[in-house]
C-alpha cells in the first residue's frame, strides 16, 4: 500500500517486488497452473536472472512461491519451458512422473566477453516446490551460435519424441530427444521468413484445430523479436502458420507475410502452457506486458512489469486466410462484479452516456454500428488532463489506441504514442472487448481476431469514462460493462 504500490495491477500477475520479464516454464500439473518468470530478486531492473514462481488453480489468483531456479556455476537462468515427464523418459522419477524444466544457462566463454548460452535441465519430484539441477548440465551446446536460447519443449505424439524449438539469432532450430538429455539436430526455419526487425527470441510451436475441426489442424509458431532501435515498435511477437512433421516446419504463407500476435506495444515473449489436460483442451497463452524499449524505465517502484491476462488461442478461417485469434480465458468472468447495460442507442457528439460511471478496473463489451461519425470509441482512465483513447476511425478505417495523454509517460520518448491497424468494419459493425486495470488496457477486436495490449500509467484518481463520437453519430447496438474485482472474503 501507499505510493510504492501506485499502478499495481489488480487482476494481472505481478511479482510482489522487484524485476520480472518473460513468462517461463508454464505447465499444468496435479491441479495447478505453474507460472515461472524471468526474475531479478535484488533490484527493479534487469539483472542476474532467476526463475520466480507462482501457482494458481484458476489462472486468476496466484500464490507466490519461493524462487525455483537461481544462477549457479553454469551461469544465470534465462527463459525456457517445463513439461510433465509422464513416462519417466528421463529416469528422474523412479518410474513415476514429475516436472522437468528446460532452460538456458547464460554466462561468458572462459576468458572472453562473448556470451555463452547453453541448454540445461532441472527437475522436481514435489509438484514444483523444490528443484534439482541435472548433474549432466548443460545438455545442449552449439559453440558456433552466440544467440542460442529460450528452449520450448513438447512431446510429439506422431514420432514419439520430445521436440525442442529454440531461438538462434535469425532463425529457430529444432532438436529431438527420447530422454530430454540427449538432443539431435533436426532442422532450422526462418532466416528468409517473416520479420527480422530484431533478434529472434522465445519461440513456441503447437497444433490447433481450424474452426474447432480436429480433422483440419495446423501448426502455429510464435517468435518474439527483440528491440531494434530502428523500429518505433520496440520488441513484439510474430507468428507463422503451417505444418510440422516432427522434423521440419513448413510455412503456409509467403516468406514476406508478417503476422503480428498483438498490435499493441506491450505483449512480448509470450508462450503457451504445456500439459493442459485433453478434457480441457485449450491452448493457453500469457505474455509479458512490457516492451524492451522502455521496460527498465516504467514508473513503478516496488516491482516492475506484469503479465497479460491469460488468453486462449484458437485458429479461425478469415477472408485473408487462417489466422490466430485470442480471447481472455473464461475464468476472467469469475471476477465480474457490478454490471451496467445499454442497447439500441444512437449517440451524438455532445452526449456521453458514461458520464455517471467511474471505474479503473473494468471489462467493457461493445458492439457499434457505423452511422455518420468519422471516429468513435471509448476514452478510459479519464480526468481533466488524462485519457486513453480506444477508437475506430471510419474514414481511415483504422482501429487504434492513443496513449499520448494516458498519464505518466515522460520516462521514454517512444512511450506516448498512437498506434493501431487497418480494419474494415464487418456488416458496418465493430466489436470491442476491453479490459482496463491500474496500468494497462487490453483490446480484443471482433471476437479476438485482432488484439491490442498497452501499458498506461494514469493517476489513480483518473476514473472517468466516455463513449465518444466525432463529427456525426454512431449507433450503439449493445454495451455491457462490469466492474472487476476479486471477492475478498
Ligand atoms: C526475451 C529474453 C530472452 C532471454 C531472457 C533474458 O525477453 O531476452 O531471449 O532468455 O529475455 O532475461
């Protein structure tokens, strides 16, 4: 409490104190969702990396646990993944099952300042409470490749092997293994494909049905790309769609096609949960809600950075081809409190139907229809001098966030900005699903076809709201708003 806690998110994951970056090792096991994360326990900026740890039964309320992995004689603990070794392929579990973390050990080559990145293992026989580093670490090295990190491992049913995808500078590499200890190079992908506006990091690869059809599935590859000063966007995440046969990935789009996971500025290094039970079947994602462009400078005090809401990823056929959709997990509905509802209104520029509603932790679900308005949308976290705008410009046909006046933004010149993407209204309509928290806004457009995730740092007293329209009217088909909060008993 107090000034040190200003901007503390209420329904997004944050470490209790100190620096956090990438989500790591997400795995579901024995009734718990595990979330590990890049953590610097001794400061609020990036430093010697540990894996922080939290668990949840519902993806919404998290219990903080002690640090899972700390630096050792092989170096710091960079990003990686975790799996359940159900059949004891490692021999770590005496015929039972347990958790294995596969991560990057980062240090320097002896007598040199050249970074050395090697892949290592740790395992837990007590549901992740304590971790033992494997005595044979590291298990995978490639002396000729400097950037060689962020292993994501999964079990590939068709070939009965573990597959590792990892980032190697300007491409990803695939390795296979029977026991997680011995790895064999399989193939590489990407030097000619997608965006290279930054070093490749934190890959993921998984199969998803198209429009829910199990007989028509495709493989999705996530690749985050680091902060290159040449691009105002900073660090961001792209994805590829195609096929994976256990050895090679085939991209079904052209090499020049770039598909962005998120059109906001603050969704980086996100990957998906391993071992979600088949009866659940969801592909669950969480991202780091920050950007390397300014991550070390954001105006929080006791801690730095939070995660996005947990999201479900699906594939849907669109007029442009198959695309990755994101929706907030259904569990988010459990924190809905007081509800407001409006429908069938034609709104003119001088009115604000939300003038009596205040809130800083909100879910807003709106369907709007174009009328004579040139631009319409929502202003959130509003005061006399602050506002964050989520708008649709009907003339330019763009959906955008404008955080120029969102609050504290002096800490980096690239932070105050307006950004978005082109969007043609479907049947003249635009659907917006917004989540507003103490220091963020997440915008899911047209049922998750497009997403914008942005940090904002408004004054805690900026709680005003406006549904605005410029130069003409807009039709409000429906608007549902929930105040969000945990029911603390
Ligand atoms: C991505 C990243 C990873 C690396 C980690 C270090 O944000 O740069 O590539 O493993 O952060 O903290």
